[in-house]
C-alpha cells in the first residue's frame, strides 16, 4: 500500500474531474505555461493562491514563503520574480498577505523562535519603522491587523525596488504590482490600494536610471 494513499486517491479523483470538465485540459497545460499573474504569498496552508482567486493550474505563477516577504538577498524569490517577469511576461504581480499571519505575530514579540528569527527580523524592521503609528492603536487585535497590512505594503515596494521590475518598466513591458490582504475568517480578499505601474511611483532614492 502506498504511503499517504488517500492523497493519491484524491489526486486521481481530481484529475478525473478536471478531464471530465475539459478533456484537453492537461494536453493544453503541457503545451505551455502562460499565466498573466505572479502571486507572492504566505506559506500558510490556509491561503491557497489558485483557489481563493478562482484560477486553474497554469493561470497563476506562485511563490510562497513565511509572511510573504520579498528580501533583496533572497535568490529564491528573485529567481521566481525574474522568470515570471522576463520569461513568462506576467502582467500583474500580486503580493498577498493575510490577517492572523503567524510570522507577523511572531515578529511583533520578543520571544525567541529559532532560526526563523533571522527571517522575521525583516518584519521587526518594519515594525520599528512604523512604531509611532502602531503605538497609537490601543487594541491589540487591530494593531496586529494593521501590521499585517503594513507588511504587504512594504513588500510591494520591495518588489518594485528590484532591478528586475524596473528593467521591465524601462523596456515598456506592461507590469503592475498590487498589494492585497486575505481574511481567513471569511475567505475574502481586500485591495490595500497599493498599485504601482512604473518607476515614477517610487521614491527617488529607489529609482534606477539604467
């Protein structure tokens, strides 16, 4: 008997259901990958990118990590970003965080969690940057929600600061970077009104002249 046989059973049922709906689905999927969207999200198992935006495999290119961070030294994320922008020619990059993010919660504490503390330091830097705004929020839950939102906004900026994205804009490639947040409590997405379409939307210090 296969280990985790119930997951293989689920897979066969899923493949059969998809094939029944569209007999050529997998044939078309093998032929090419042409998503318009790159999703940078949290690794949290409750936030499956394809499902919450109602898209099928092949329609969204996905990168996920703890707390949906975009770090200038993270070659994994940068490689996904470059492939998505320069090879797949995605038109939209969506940075999506979620309320109740465990990574953000951990970063707001002084407890030691282990190796992940080095990763969460980036969020601690954001918390320090926005300390005045956050300190003015009396309710702990509301302050936590706001920090989840601020983290998304910061990561949108980090995406736009890369040479990859700015190079695409210089080439005239249509590319928009969005900041969204998801509520696990009701399954709904919220647009954080952070939408960047060109280098002119960035602070001058981060604009690269090429």
